């Protein structure tokens, strides 16, 4: 009752929070609206040509990658999560956090590293030819890394931690009494996994796999380097190759349709699969593995870490040490500075907007605000390439309207020229990663009792003063965690940066992409290693959160 009366009072006194929230949601939704509008009414309609020529290939390859990655991340993520959560074997505590490490590796960096390592002129095939006296590639068979199979393998190695982290947390939260009931009924450890633990963890597995598949659809660097023509690559091909924004918007709309279908399938599956655990009042009694079972568990957990993090990092470190002067070269310093300035600026903007929206939803419990907040958080689900196309189209439209107004009002032709500048990049980052900061702010505010608001209100503080003097100090830790996640994601972001960046402006990600695409991994190894090291920060935060949740 107190909460309801407080929120009504605050809502009546702070309509500006409501109006601003709705305006932010409209701005964030504008690129999606622009994609739909241009796709429906393009200046030069090439849909028939696309639909009968390249689009089936784009869709087939995208579905193939989704299926392959979905199968592999489900097996690797679920299997390793169950082993470290439910079993005890040598190194299980180490594997519990080390299995998240591949998440720090951008998929495109792993693709460059493994191609350099496994291609014909790489050390592996060179060693095999020396060992068996082979001379040409026709003398032996070796898996082709630049193929759909190679892309599936690389993407699976870096994406399985999504499934692992969520599933492990689910296993750790499961009721001990439920598991004990399975043992009383005579179920073995494996049977208990399939008939008890797995069904209870299924919603978490579905969410993790859905996140992986969304990342697959968003990926550009890996599939482009492996010459796998997916929908994301198709956007680049049509936009830059055919110079047709209508065709690029139409492919982007198809890509968005896939994302919508994935989200709908994930949510509908969770509605049909609801499981409720009784409160866990004791630690799970882990199964002790011995002999060959222990060795198998160690191998199963060690292999993803070695192939997804240790080996790529070692190869990158080897190349970086071979080009140690690259760490203090003018290019590296410039591009690292560009990345840091962009990421810092965008993170500040994103965190401020995220906190504003989360607090607006708290003090204005209005349906419009709730809708605005949810609309503002949809950007993370949109692939970077599709989002960039929508931003360029929407900013171009705004620029045209501004030019016409200047002509009619002052008789001069003027343009705001923001479509190809850093404004567009910051705009893209804000839309893409606002959901992270918003989620962190909401999580922090949810733990603050409304009595704090009432006390501040009684003392004469308005909502803004209450936010800065009361709530901000209380949610500081969650805001910092969200800021780190946003900062690192921006450092790694590739497709949106490639499309939106100004001419001759490079970040660490675009620099690595361009040089590695030209087989110059040694030159870009310092920059790639920097991106990996930056990616370790959210991995450590994630592991800490899981550990705290399990205690």
C-alpha cells in the first residue's frame, strides 16, 4: 500500500520522466522502423533478384550454422556444467571457472588464429608433411578450416560458455530433496541426470542456446573470413557491393525475422516447461568419480578450455612476442586510443540512459513507461549489421528533413552530416548495448526497498535528488559491473563499427579484421591480444556472480 501511494505521488509530480522515457524508446526504435519502411518501399526493388539468386544460399548457410552450433553448444555446455556441478574429480574446482574463459575470445579472432595454425602453410600441416614425406596437398587429406564445418567449430568453441554458465547455475540451484528422491528410486548418476537434473535445467539450456544462436546470426568476422555466405554477410554484400540500401534492408528484415522467431520459440518453450524447486537447505552431495570415469571427466572439461582459450591465446601470444614493437607502434596506440575513447564515451551515455530508464520505471509505474523500457532494451537482440543499416537509413532521413527545413526556412542548403561520423557509431553502440546497463540498473534498484524513497520524499528530496543521493550509492556495484560488460562488448564489436565508422577511422576490432583478412596475423596480434585481455574482465565478473549465487 505504501509502495502504491508513493509511486502514484511521484508519477503525478514527474511527468517529464514519463515523456523522456517514451522519447528515448522512439529514438531507439527508429532504426527498426527505418529497416521495415525501406524494405517495403525501396527506391530500386531487387527483392525478386535476391530471392531467386543469393537469398536461399544466405538462409541455408545461416540455418546450417545455427543447427550445428546449437547441437555442439548444447552438448558441451550442458555436459561440462553437470560434471562440475554434480561430480567431484581432480581439478573440478579449477574447471568450474576455467570453462567460462573461451567467452573472452572473440569468434573472429579464434577464426584467424586457427586458420593460420591449420592451413596448408601452417605449422600443423607443415609438420605432417615433414613427418610422412608428403609434398603436396593431394598426397593427404586434411579438414578444410575455411568451410561451414570450420565456422561451426569455431563458433561453438567460444559460445558454449553461454549454455555452460546458465546451466551450471541451474544445476547448483536444484533442490537436494529432488535429487535424493531420484537416488532413493534406484536411479544411477547418469539416469538421475537424464530423468531429473536435465528436465529441471531445460529452461536455462534453452535460454543459453538461444543466446548462442543469436550470436551466430550476428557474427560477421568469422563467417566472412571462412567464406560462408550468411544473412549478415549478405547485408554487407548488397550494401557495399551492389550499393543498394533497399536490398540490404530487405535482407536485414529477414535476419530480424529469424531473431524474432528465436525469441518467440525460447519464450514459448519456457511457458510450456515450468519447474518449481523447493528451497535448497543443504549443499548438493556430489558424486565422486574415480578411475576411467575421472579421467573422462577431466578430458571432457579440459578439451574445450584448451581448444577454445589456451591454444588460441598461446598462438596469439607467440605472434605478439614476435612483433613486440607492435605494442608501442603509432598505429596500435592510435587504434587503442580510438577504441578506448569510443568505448568510454558510449559506456557513459549508455549507463546514464540505462539508470534513467530503470529509475523512471520505478517512480512511474505506468504501462507506457514499462513498454518504453522494454522497447529500449531490444537493441541487444538485433545483429550489429542490421542495426547499422537501420541507423544509416534513419539518420539519412533525419538529415534530409533537416536540409529541407533549412531550405524552406532560410533559403540555404545545410546538412548536419551525422550519418557518417562518430555520432552514428555512438548511436549504434547505445542502441546495441543499452539492455546490459538497463538490466544492471534494474537488478540493483530491485534490491532497494521503497522505504528509502519514502524517507527521502519525507525529507523534501525530489526524485532526481533521491536518485543521486540515495539510490546511486546503493546500486554502485551493479552499475560498475554493467559498465564493464558494456565497455568490453564495445571493444569487441565488429560489424556495426565496420559500417558506421567514419572513413579512415580504425578501432582495435576493425584493425584486426582488416589485417588478419590479409593474412597479416603477426602485425595485428598485439591488438587481438589486447581485445582478448579486455574480454577477461566480464568473464571473471560472471564467474564471481555464479559462485556467489551458489553459496
